C-alpha cells in the first residue's frame, strides 16, 4: 500500500510533483502540536514510506502559522490518570520511548527529508526539524528547545545528539541550557538551516531542492542518506571509506553508472 492510500487524522499527505511527498502537520489551532493521534499517524507514515519506492523525497511542513509547537500539553492533567503515568517504567515504555521513535523513524526512512519551517519549531517540533536532512525557514520561523523551560532535561528526542553536530558543541550547549529562541536569521548564520527565504516561496524552495534530488539515481540517493547517517559516527576515516567503497561497488553495477558516464566518453579517434 502506498502512502497516498493511507488516511491520516492529524496530517495531510499529497504528491505535488511525481516522486515528491508533501507532509503537512494539520492541527493549526494548536500550532500543530504533537498529540497521541499524531504519533500514531507518524508511525503509519514511516511504515508506508519504508516500502514506497514511488516517493523519493519527503517535504515536511506545518499548516497555518506554525511548524510544530512540540508535544501538546493542553491535556496533561488528563494524561496523568492514564496507564502511561502509573510509574516511571510505564511512562518510559508507553510515552517517552514512543515519542522518541518519531525522530528515529524520520531518520530511518529511505527518503531524504526537507523541513520547510514556516513558524515556531519548539520542543518535539524543533527535534523533527533537526532530524530532517535539509532545513529551509521563513523569516518568521524560530527554533526553541523548550524542554528545560518546563522542568525537563533539554536532552530530548535526539536534541543532544543532533544539535551539536549541526552547530557545534558550544552553541548547542548554550541553546539547550537556556531554552531561548533561535530566530531564522541566526539559525541560518550558525548553520542550523540551509537558507532563509520569504514565506510565500518556502514550499517552492523546498520543491526546487527536491527536484534536484530526484534527478539523481534512486539507489544513489538512498545510499547517500545511509552513508551520512552511519559515517557521522564512524570510528575512523578507514571505517567511513570502507562503507563508501561498499556503496560505490553496488552502484557501479546498478545499471545507472555506465549509462550516465556516456557523456564523458572520448569520441572515437579518426583514422
């Protein structure tokens, strides 16, 4: 079953161009905050994308004026009466680990992910942006690791792993310790986003990037994502090159390589 065949209650999925999926978080009245229903939708989405070879790039954005404001805390008092809050083990298993798999799932799908951040990206929304492969932002966007502002550790949903790798340990520490807003202009300057563009061109900018990606071979795109994921933690340059060598050996014999290098072939010599 393709992604297009699924029905989601908290998000919409469209294919604006062949091979490009556009996922829009669709709880604008709550700034697209993540609730249990959205977690369920993400789980279904990841399972579908894992087996869908027609969608080659995923764009992630939010409806309305926000990207994602994080976990929806509006019903937290009601949640306290559920099984998930019975004890620390139950909370870890039924709550924390399930939300944590949002980031792991986004990294695990074979499609590169482009985040089009159109407004606040706070808490879990900040982490979804971090877990994307490429980030573009509108001028009104901002990022905030809000966990420490509500009495939690700022290390949440991969933030303590992903953020230092994007902006460096010192900048990441300051952002996580203070829980302050990082506005779009600063985010671009420190490398948190690739580019800041006007709001009315944000999706088109993401689509333009996606078009460049899907012009490449399917295998090459997938294995590049795998190499980036694996080699950022490689124990040595030798280990990283070994993995790259394995990927290249596969791709040379994929059928695309010899076809695409024909343009570089020397013309036959005249006798």
